C-alpha cells in the first residue's frame, strides 16, 4: 500500500491514552510528524520521548483542555507548521443516570468537551486547510451518534451532534479538496468506561465481561486507513463493532 502520510503534520487531540495515543503512534510509524494534545503533561512528555526515539519524525506536544477556547486559540496561534490532518479525538462520557437523575455538571463536561471542543478545534484549523485547498478532518464519533440508549441521553446527544457537524462540515467545504470523515465505534476497551463510571474500575471492567471488545489499535487503524486513501477518496463514516456486538444495546456474552 502506498504511504501518502510521510512528512505530513497530524494533530490529534486527547492523545495521552486510548484511541488518541494509538492513532498518533500509527501516524508516527508512517513517517508523519505529530502534534499531540491532552490534559496530562507528563504523559505527553513520555509519548514524545518514545516517538522521537523510535521514529524519525518531529513531535510537538501541548497540554490544555479543549473546553478552554482561549487555550485552543493560543495553541493554534503557536503552531509552527500547517496541519494536514486534524483528528478530533478528545471526548468522554460521564455517568449513566437517567435524564431525571443526571448531574448537570456531567452534562456540561460532555457538551463542552465532545461538542464545543471539537467545534472549536475545527473552526480554528479548517480555514487554513480551505485556503491551501487540502487537508483532512477526522472526527471520532460513536455508535451513540447513530442510535440512542437509556442512561446515555446527553452522551448520545453529543455524538449525534458530532455526526451532524461532520456532515455539515463536508458540505461547507464542498468544492474544495479538504476531506471530512468520521469513525463511529461500538465497545472499545480503553479508559472510557473508567471515566464514565468516575474511577470505579470494577464497574468499568464489567462492561467488557465475557466478550471480546475492540481495542484502541482497531480504531486507530481505521483512522489511518481513511487518511491514507488517494486524494479523490473521502470516507464519510464507518460504524465499527466487535463481532459480539450488533447494536448499542445488543452485546453477546459467553455466559448468556
């Protein structure tokens, strides 16, 4: 397969773990230079050191929260190279409470991260892509953006918003060579469930009991594949399940 990614500059948000980190490493292996962001400074420094030792690429890091619009603006203003590929990966779920019991702070965290953060980063990066008439925006969505489930009212709403925004962004950029894509995973075993259950690891582990979930590498490979297509190919979305899953709520477990 032809490698079209060498010497490109790829920006990945939320890259300190999980899908973001795995995606950054695949691009690094392909010879792309990476800009990785997240809230955990030490983790970013460790990843930068690892990538620079293992791959002949440039690595830039930035520690900030995508919910902070001023921090996003300051970061983008300080970029030393044009971004060829933006991977909007930063996102999270908080809680599984019904709409009548949910904590409002959890709603704010999800909306501000999953929707506003993604919107802000796209708004700041897209103009120069349009100006250069090249680039690729890849958003990490979810099956929750295609079908809702109980206990996920606001998380599902945010991922529906990501789907709508992805489609509208492609239409806004119609007539240019800027590509816009999305990946919509089902169950992926990362820190996602631990964050959703607010550090309750036992409860988080139960999500993946007696079934084989996807792993971060599975989604990273799809993002990498999308980005490495010929310039005339734009993959708008992919819904990706583990074989044991058939919908947001249908999961086969070996003890069922």
